C-alpha cells in the first residue's frame, strides 16, 4: 500500500511539472533586422525563461530562415505548424484587408503617436486574429518609420512622380500611386538587386531596416517622409495552443510579451530613428556601425500637406471599400479619434 501511494504521488508530481513547463515553437520576422536581433531573440531565448522562472521556454527561428514568405506566417500559425508567429501586419492584408487599418501612413510622426494608434487598434486586431487566422494576439511591436530610399536625385515629394517605387504595404503602394508614382510589389530581400539593376527607382522601408540590409550601398537619397507608417509586427499564438494553457499561464505569457518584447521595442523606437538616419547620412552620431553618406531630403510642410490630402481623399476611402463599411466605422470610432482622421463611409 505504501509503495502504491508513493508511486501515485510521483506520477502526480511529474504530471504537474510537465504541465507547468511549457516550450513554444516560435517563428520571428526577418532575421537580419534589428527587431529580431535586438528584441525578438533575447526575449524568447533569455528573458522569457527568466521572467517565468523556467516555466516557459522557446525554440526560435525566423520565417526567412524557414524559407517561407512573411504572408504565410499567420496561415501556417492557424494550421498549428508552430505555436507562435511574428510577421509584418501589411504582409497579411491579402487575407485580411481590414488589417491595413493598423498601419496608416503619415498620421503618426513620433513613436508615442504610433503606439497610441496601435493601442487604439488593438481590439480590432484581436478580433481579426481570432476570426481570420485562428490565433490569439500577444503583442504588436514596431519597425522604425518607413522612409524612402532613392537611387538618383530627389529634392521633394513631387520628384517621386513617374518613378517606379517599391511600397512597404498595400496602403503605402496605393498612396504612392495616388501621388503619381508607379507602385511596385517586390519582396524586401529583392530590393537591393532591383535598385542596382534599375528595376525600381526608389523603395520604402524602415530606416534601420534599410541600414542593416545595406540599401545605402545601392541608393543615394533618403526622403524622411513617413510614407509607410511604422510597419507594425503582429505577435500571435495558435488559438488552440493558447486555449490549452491555464488561465494563469495565458496571463503570464501575454504580460511577458508586452513587457519584455513589445514594450522594449517601442521604448527604443524614437531614439532608434534618429540613430538610423545618422547612420544612413552621416549627419549626427551613428552608434550602430560605420555611417553611410546618403543625401538627406527632409519633407517640407507642402510635401506633408499634399500627402495627407491624398491619403484622406483617395487612399483611406479605397481601403474602406475593400475592408467594408463596418470595419471603417469601427476604425473611425477608435484609431480615427486618436489620429484626428475620419474615413468616409458609404451609407
């Protein structure tokens, strides 16, 4: 009898330990960029185990290391191929056009403004993750503001007219086309070769991303007009896997992601932009490596006004038609109030 009781207690203890220790398979976004190197990797490999006293660990890779497209991450996440996925929201708008409302160009000039916009959109993104991808939202982290790299001289926004420009997302591409440019859809990794060969004249991405990926080697002018917003990265978990966690574990994981990954990335976003521009142009102190010598082109008030007028009169109404009036109304009542923009909604 004594041996039987001891065996039962041992089995129960092992079962409890196994339940408490969770290991997640995690797929991050571009492995070569600062978000992955500086925030994603240390969080999943070091911070999460420390914050949870070893109860949660992760095996991390990135979608480019896996050889899959960023647009496939949330689809594969919903199918249970891995537990947690991170990808640029704009990559997935072919499956969920309403998700474009998370990253509207030109309406957030600072990291604080961008985070306020993202926080206002968070309930919408939670519903999109549930309904479209069978996933639970854990967090939303930023890339740096999306600026314009050009090969060849430009002095203002008007100089983009007639040029072939790679956009960072669908809404950005629509904005470029409305401004008279030819919007080109090219993967991030293909941009340097396309600029070098003259397939495109300019390309939009984050300042830090462009620096890390060496875009300054094949372009020479940098227009710091935030035509592509902040390119938020959605961090989500397979819904069945999340629902299988205890309520306490669910809260622990969400809090850890928001504090240890999302929060740290946002805190570094504004200072990072200033450093990235210094590294690309040599104007200021670059702490990330050797500074390049791109020509800095700062947008004028007229540039900002022109772009903003086109955004509100053409780009956002086009998005409302694709996403549907219900989503546009919901955006107006949340994000729109924060950024001071109202999308016209057809009755």
